[in-house]
């Protein structure tokens, strides 16, 4: 009989711990959701750049922080830089696009 009571108490304790963990994870999700979205936006920008016939071969990088995309890499002209920025601006979730592109003719 003592073991059965102990087992029930263990199940109750496990349930309480699981509920506490679930609440903590839910709270942390709100704090890290921007990071997850930033990674998604950066990936989408990189894919869009690769798929664009004008800037795809340039192998540019994109980093995102709080929805602001920063393009990094080397381009041959201001026109290529402008095209890369325009492509990145079309990506859903990109709040702004900054260029850290170096022009090397």
C-alpha cells in the first residue's frame, strides 16, 4: 500500500514538473521568436539572391537582426548592389535592407 501511494505522488510530481517546463518553454518561445524569424528571413534572402540571374553568381551573404537584413559581399558595380538590395527587399519579413557590399570593378 505504501508503494502505491508513493507511486501516485511520483506521478503527480512528474505532472507538476512537466507543466512547469511547458510554461517555461512557452515563455522562452516569445523571447527567441525574433531569432527564429531572423534565421528564416536570412535564408529566404539568400535563396532569393541565388535564384536571381544577375546576382546569383556573386555569392553574397545575408545576415538578419530584428528583421533588418544586411547584405555582405563583393559586387562589380553599383547596379549589382542595387539589384541585390531590391531582391532582398522583396522577401517577406524583411523590414529593411542595409548594404555592406563592396564594389570591386
